[in-house]
């Protein structure tokens, strides 16, 4: 993985400014950097490199022999060897051993149709001087970040927002995006920065002197309910098919010119990745597990048992609340978005430790819950919307069992009334409301009570749910689909890229030059899972059923039966360093100046939080952290 900046300006671009922008993302590529500037200096590409494949001769930007087409890439392409051989058979000549060079030749020979051949996590910029166009491409699920901004008549792209700020784009709050973020439901194209956008998942953008056009090239599609009803596959066939496509996704992600490690929790997702990966190797994989000093949140014992069972080398990384408090501000700076838990900072610290151990690449388990209905709201949807002839009393009992068995999950799930305006907006479109959106609506209502009055007044007519749903193709992608699949689709367009793949994945990993590889979000795995019968995803109240069955032979029994436990840092308690951090930020000038939260209302909420005990403390701390991280963003990015 790497990082880049790119620009198509109306005036000459100063090279020193490009260098400054690259320095802000040097953590993404400490192994080298390169710059290409057009003769008139109005077009540029800049790249920082993390060497994973083609260690000695993979420098970027890469250009065609005529010097008319140039590329920069952040990502990995799996199965690139076969693509390269096919291109060589067509007469293409390669100048590097890097997997990234296939992009140049695919584009030269097939144009943008070549995107269909790509498998992996990637963001790409192609500068085609023949056409006077700059083309930016984002992977199918948005695993790799790709931002853009129009500034002073030019168009600029970058791997992180801070690089665009270094190029002169102003750091201003996008107030509507910030409002929607309080509901954890923000359209993915909008960032918290007013003039900076994300290229959406599975899209490409074409920039020229006449403007910017954005087009989709892939979407996650589900069969209709009628199509699923005609599915005659047995459970054995479904499990076998999933195992094969998932095993292949893992196998391809083990290809590298450096050692590939594994992030391991005690959950079925990462344990399945480890077990199937270890089957494909003749050496132990190095596994790294976060360890907390709160038994409810610590999975190190179970993770170690799984590692020993798989034949992997196990490393436990202890993280204290002091560690999280000390690193919290830096983690927010890397995330470029507010946080609601210390889990992102814990992942930041884990990656720091792994980098110090000399590991550049790790397998991770993100995406399984979003594909296979792992979260409690998805399981609730399945029980409520797909109960068939099951008596209501039995459904109620199953939901009670589900919530009673997991205190951490129970604490963060909130319900709101059907008369909530945000919920009504969803019902008007879908005829029902997914549980994760119902929970976020309640969270949003609580959050708005501590917004500044002028901010609430300004946003009085703004509905985050309506805004997002008017901008995703839900009518085309969701009509006639089962409720569970509708919820999975909407979550994949919002919460997955905005939060899970930001402060629990790429940004916390690449903050320390660690490349995360995500086999669950291989598009072939996702397409296979989309077409599975619903009871292969959720079986009764057991989530991710097909994964459990497909990986049963490589899992320890306790992992196989373990219920989903959200990855969270423990809540604060007693004399806690995080409470000290909250106090310090609340007393800061940045807290008083940030334009989102009313300082007195937020202070009152914090005082209330300190008196809360039990499960609700976990949920309420999320609101406190949102306020604190917003103030830290305001300060670290000098926002206005």
C-alpha cells in the first residue's frame, strides 16, 4: 500500500507544495517517493511507496514508453501474475515487477473496461495526456481511501484529506455532513470537510479542464426474494461453495515479497481467516492480538488458543487506558473523522507495535459482519422480518435471549419510536426501517440535544436518512429484495466505508505503514454471499452461519460457538486516564470554538456521564468521545 496526490490545475503547480503534501502522508509510504510534473507544470502526480511487491523496481509514478500516460496506485491487485502474462501475450512490455503496472497496460489496451479484471483493494489515478484527462478509480467497497477537491479552478485527488489541505484546500467544516455524522449516517461522498469529497465505492471519476464526471463500474447486487425462493442448493453445497471462494481470496492475499501476518481476535472472523490461511502455508503465521485489562473486552486467551490450534506464532499486545488516552489525538488526526470508542486508537497502537516488529502486511477480518449479518441489528431484522409463521411470543423470546447473552452489544443498541421523523423518512421509502438505522436515529436524537442552537436551527429541515437514501440507488438495488439484504446493502453504503474501513482499518493501519488485506471484502466473496439463502447468513439467532460451517474444521470449539462480540475498548471507570483527556479537551480553547456542540450542554452531558454506571455508561461514552474527537479535529486541522 502507498499514498498519492494528483492534480489537474489551471495554473502551474509548485513542486515544493507537492513535496509538502507528500510529507503529510509519508506514513503511508516510507520506502520512497516520486513526482511527475507536466512540462507546463499544470498536471502532476506524487507518490509515496510502501514496498510489498517488486521491492527493488516498483517506484511510481509509472509511465508508458511514449511518456503520455502515467499512473499512481495505492493498493494491491490479487491474481496480477495471470493478468500480466495475458498482457505480455498481447505484446505489452513491463518495466517493473510491481503488481501496479498492470493498470497502465490494462488501460492502454482495454480502456476503463480493464477495471473488471481487477481484484483487490485499491485507489488509482491515471493521467492521460493524450486526452487531457485525469481518471481516479476506487475499489468496490471503498477499502482504500480516495478524496478529491476542486480548488482555484483545479481538481486534486489524494489518499488522505490532510494532503489536500497541504495543497491549499481550506479546512472548513461541512455542517450538513457533521449533522448527519451525529446519526452515524452520512452519505459516503461527503466528508466532514466542506469542499472535500470521497470518490464513492466502485466508481471512477474523470477530471478535465471542463469539470468532473463520476460513474459507477460495480455495485453489490442481491437476488430478488423470488430468485432466492427458487434456489435449490443444499446447505452442504452452500458451505462448500463459500469455503472455496473464501479460501481462494485468502490464498491470493498471501502473495507478497514480505512476510504476511494476521490480526487476530477471539471472534470467528479473524480466527477463520487465520485457520484457512495457515492451511495454505508451510510456515507459522505471526498473529497479533490486542489485550485489554477488562475481562468483558479481552479476547487474548481465546485468540491464543486459536493460534496454537492453527500452528501460528502468537503475540499478545497489551493496551491500557493510559495508552489509548496518550495516542487518542494522533489517532483522530489520522482518521480525519470523529470517533465513538477507543477501539480505533487501540487498532492504531496495535499497528504501531506490528510495524516495530518488522511486519508490513497483515490479514484482517473486517467485512464479515457486514456481509453475513453479524451485528445484533441484522439479527433483529431477521427475527422480525423473516419469521414466517413463527408465533410472536417465540420471536420475542429469541430476541430477549439474543440481547441477554451479550452485555456489550445490549449497551450500544438503541431503539426509537416509529413516529421519529428520521424513521418515518425511511418507512416512506422502504415500508419498514432497518434496525441499525432505528438505533442510529435514536443516537442522533440524543446527539442533537447538545448541538449549538444555531446549528440545530440551520439543520432543522435536513434529514440525514432522506439525504443519503435519495443518493443511493436503493430503488434499483433493493426493490423486491428481502429485508435483511436491504439492510446489508444500506449498511455497506454508509457505516462500512465511513467508519469500519476508516478508524478500524486502513487509516489506523497505514498510520504506521502497515498494509491491511481484507479477504471478506473480495468482490467475488461478496457476490457469492449476496446470493446465499438468508438462513446461511443467520440461522435462528446465530450469525454468520455459513462462515462457521465452512471454517469449522480449523476453529477451536469455543470460537465456533462464540456469539458476535463487538470490538470495543473497555469503558472508562474510576481514576481513568481517558477521563483526564476528556476534562483537558473540555477545558480547551478548541472545545469552546468548535461550531458543532454547545459547550455548556456538552459539559452537562459529560457531568451526567460521570454519574452513569453499568451498561449505559458504554453507550453514553460514545457520545462523549464524539464531542471530544470533534474538538480535537477542530484543533489539529485548524478548521473554521
